[in-house]
């Protein structure tokens, strides 16, 4: 496993250095002026841009991607489906509903702005006070957790994976409809809500980075400890029970890890697609390993993927910015189409 861990960590460090140098004007080296103290005004401006805007955003992108990559590996192992993603239990729809209700309660988002600012000011999708942003974050996380709890209630626990999966789909559809209903009665919230739906790391600060990093450490440790459960489930329900594993409580613990990782990432960055789905696939294409190691590697892969996508989204159409959720959806969808086409050609070749 170590031969893949170190390349991923080194790639993440290189992408972090690149991300600090990409802003509203495209590629711009601010590391040298930041470290150079001869010009006081230039040093102060470079320090503010790097330390208060670009660095927390880059670190936040890695943290959110790591949480989504970890959640994707957990979901695919729990549901024994390589196409499972972190949003299967309705957490994304619940987070969206929470944000929509918060925006409606704040007067239709009148105090918020959906336009993203560049390096000249604080980068934020929801431009407003710290309390407003904390309120939106709490609403998103609370909505995600409540949606997962509703999924568990409808599926009567975690004993039956298929029932849990179907309950997650139902909750996602119903809660998504409720979100649209809230926006229908609060049309002023549409612009601010659109920014959340498209996904962005633009409003991530150091507080959000610390929160996501703390949750990531807890989730990685828990997931690695629970990896043996997923190894047993991959061999079938009967085999897992024969190994003496208490499946019901351990499945509940895995669902808790999945919900906590997904809810935390979505609360800070909005809805970002395909990172959690693609990261485990990329790891499995390089190495075949146990689920404990797979979840750690998928987490590192997800962090590198989202950091690279965020840097590319800032650079592509600078000085404007492409929402990173749109970019990951396009690139991730293209990757899955290529994967399906390759698998179909392999199957056809084997038949011949």
C-alpha cells in the first residue's frame, strides 16, 4: 500500500503549491512575494491573499475530497455495488433542504449573495456575516443527518442492504421535492441556492478546514477498524455471519461514518458530484487490497482529485470561475462512460 500512499501525498503537496499560485488572473506566483519581506506592502498583500483566501480554500478542497472519497469507498463496500456513491442515503437531498429552509428563514437570501468574489476580497458563495455562514453550514449538516436517520427508520434499521438502498432513493426523491417546494414559495432564495447546488470550495475558511480535518481523522480511524466487516460482506451475508461478526451494529457504525463524512463535506462545499464515486475506482485500477486500506487510499485519492479540479476550475475561465461541482460532474461522467465502454469492449473480446 505504501507505494501508492506516498505518490498520492506528494501529488497533493504539489497540487497545493499550484493551487496557491492560481487566482483570478490565472497562474500567478505569490509564494515568492509572500516569503520576501523587502517590499512591505507587496508582502502584506501577498500574505493576505495566500493565507486568508487561497491556502484555506486549497486545504479545504483536499479535506472535502478526502471525506467524499472515504464515504464513496464505504458506500461501495456496504452496498456491494461499485456504482454506489456517498449520496445514496439521502444526505445530499437533506443538506439541500436544510439550506433551502435556512435561506427562506433569512428572508429569501436577501442578505446573501451568490456571486463569487475573486482575490480582491473574501471568497464566499454565501457572502454574509460569519454567523450567517455558520447557520447555513449547520442547516446543511443537520438536514443531511436527519435524512439519513429517516432512511434508517424507513428501512427498519440496517439489517437489509437492499431495503436500505431503496429507502435512501425514496428519501432522496421526497426530500428533493420538498426542497423545490420551499424554493417555489421563496423564489428570492433561488440564486443563493443555485451556488450551493453547483458546489464550490469558495466559501471554505480555516474554521471549516479544521472541522473537516477533525472529522476526517475520526472517520478514517473508524473506517479502518471496520474494514474487516466490509471484507466479510464482500464474501456474502452467510460468510460474514459465519465469521462471528455482529453485522447489525457494525453496519450501523458504517452508516454513521458514511453520513458523518458526507454531511460534513456537503455542509462546507455544497454538492460535488463523482469524487466519491471515482476515487475508489481509480484506486482499484492500480491496486487490489482489503477494504481497510482501500478506504484510506480512496480518501487520499479523493483529496487529490478535488484539489486538482478546484485549481482547474479557477484557472480555466479566469478571471471568472467555474463551479467545481460542474467540472467534477463533467469529468467524472466522462470517466465513467469511458470505463463502461472499456468494460464492454473487454467483455466482447472475451466472448470472441
